C-alpha cells in the first residue's frame, strides 16, 4: 500500500491572502502553542460545492463524503501541451475505463511543469472545452479532480476580467449536473496506477460554498 500526498500547501501566495498567527511560546513557559489561520475557502487544494456557482444549490456541508472519497481513475493528460485546449478525444484516449459513479482525476502533471507560486501556472495551463466538460458529465462521475486551472477564464480573473458564466465550462456543466469539483491537485506524476483510492474530504464548514481539503491517493488497495 502506498499513500501519495496530492495537496497544495496553504502558505503565502500571490493569488490568495493567507495568514498564520501563533500565540504562545512553550520554551518561554507558556502551556500551549496555538496557531490560527485565516484564508480563502477557494484557494489552494479545495472542494467546490454546487452553491459556488448555482443559485440555491447545496453548500459544502451537504457534500456526501462518498462523492469525494472512493474509487478514482486517472486520466493521464501529461502529453497535452501548455496553453492548449483539452477536447473530448483527448479525454477518451486517456480514460483507463471504469464504472459510473467514480471520481475522475485529470492529471496533466502540471505542478511539475509550472510552479504554482508563479503566474505562469495559471496563465499557461491547458484548459477544457465545453464539449470536454460535457463528455465528463456524460461519464456520470461523483466528482472530477483537476491538477491544473481547468477553465480558460481562470487566467482572466488574474487581470480582473470577468466573462459570462457559461464560459466557466466545468463549473457551468459539472456543478449544474451535481458533479463536485476538486481543484488544484498536485504531485500527480507520482501516481503510478491508473486506478486508486482517492480522498478529498473537505472541512465541515456549514454554509460555505467550498472548503479546503487534504488530497491523497492510496495505491495498492482493491478499487
């Protein structure tokens, strides 16, 4: 059995303000060292609830763990070049095959190809077309995980530009169909098997539209 950490560290980042404050010094005689963190629910490795994009939809505490923890198949997209669209034929060629109701992990090995602390991670990534998002929805997964900024407009947000909602294709198609989004997986090049047990259990934050999570895969177990 092999456990592979697939999480992006929660640390200072140019996109997301995050602050870790520490109170208490045990060496100086305090009983406890107590940390406090403040940061976004949609930064770093996190899970999107439908309420993030769909009016009146369930918030993150309503996400069943069975949707984000379970059998996962890996679609190896590492051959797709930077700044290139991902079409249905690329997904179909990369899909190892499996049942409905599994987690699909789209692995472009992007954290090996660009540093997530650098702007190019966000502006040079491959992205999914509308047809690719529809292809994913047709597989009827419980969740889809991405190791790259999967919608083209994500790069535009860095410049303060907004586009119509449907252009955020995975949010528009998948969240609207009840498919949970698992965003900013890292270290996918360390995965050696096309299938694994995957966990992206979000923090239980009532009324939030997303939450941070520790992502990991377990290889070597039957799935």
